[in-house]
C-alpha cells in the first residue's frame, strides 16, 4: 500500500527524464512574461523584415514596404553637404593657388577639405601622417625633398597627372636598368661614389673610380654633383634622403634593376576642387617649397 501524501506538502517536480550522476533535469515551465516577450520579438522581427530591406535575393534584397535605403540616405546627406560647401568649392576652384594662403577663410576650408581627401585617398601609401613608407618608394611629404618640385603649383600638377600613370601628361622619368649597361665592377664603383657624395661610409678607391662611371652614365639626369633635377624627376643623391633605401645593398639594387614607381592620376577620380584642396593641404604640411 502506497503512502498517502502529507496534506500541504509540495509535490515532486516533473523532470525531463534526463539523469546524470544522480542529477535530474527539471521540466519547469518558462515564466509567462518571458514567453510573451519572446513571441513579441518574433512578431517584431517579421514585421521589420517586411517593412525594411531584409531578405537577400539574387541581385539585391527585398526593398521593404517603407522603401527605406541607407544608400539613398547617405547620398542625400552628401548632396546636402556639397550644397552647403558649393560656394567655397567654387571659390577654391577659381582661386590662384599661390594666393589662397592669404585668405584665412578659404585657406582653412581648403586645409580641412584637403585633409579629408588625403585620409581617404592618399594615406594608404603616404601614411596617415604623410611621412611615407621608408624603403618602399612612398615619399615622405613632410621633408623638403621633392622629385618634381615642391611648390604648390608643382604639387598640384603631380596630383592631377600622377607619375608614370595612364594620363597622357603624366610626370614621367625612366632610370635605365644598369645591369644591362654596366659591368658588376662598375656598378660597385658607382655605388661607392654615390655613398661618398651622400656622406656615407664608402670605399675611397672604388668611389674614385665610380666618379668617372657616374659622370659618363648618371650625371645627365642627376647633375655633375648629384643634386638631381626637378625637370626630370631625378632625385638629389647628396642629401641622404632615400626613397628606396640608402644602404649599399639597396643602392646597388636600385642601380642594377632601376626603380619605376607609379602614382595614379587623380584627375580621373577626384573633382578639381578636391585636387586643389589636397595639393594645398600637402603644401602646408611644412615640406613644400
């Protein structure tokens, strides 16, 4: 005969039947408020997916009954910003770049706009601070070493047309592959001459012989003293500023294989006022001539 339950005693809880090491899993019902909240989120999610873009299709997504678009919203915000800046942009486009610095309002606008353009399109190569990437061929825009000239007009021309780009008016120079012209011994000699004129440790005997090799093969572009030439985009070899590195090994590599870096022509991607703004921004960083 089974024992009668004591009046008022709590009945044994229902379990799921799962048992592990004497521990049973209870089958307690979820709180009603939690269930209704859960059901409400399901309804809300379904309603949201109907009202707003949600379900992916082959070529896009369902547009939603409300027709909301984050792209359209962004386009409207950009259009509003462009409209607000239209007057200053037109003024910048019409201004003589050399006189912008004398107009505090226009100069401030150009610097702010140019900084935004630089961070978006230029920092990937030149770095967020415009210091370039040493030994990788991305020039430091903060120093006073400019292959094609560092006044604001020259910087503007470089940004517009690029360097060795697809633009027909691009900045273009071509250093020969001297491995096809000089003997290895001559390359070693001219490398030591370059080290000598740059004030770096060198073999004096090789450097003396390299002076003749330099005069016959390099001076036409770099100048007799190795000071470079803005018209040809040839670097100054005496200032110890090296685009691809100034160790004997890197200079030997440069002479042997040549260097032909490419900068895009930004006139195919940016508006005229954006180009002028970024040219002014780079110039005012402190390294411009």
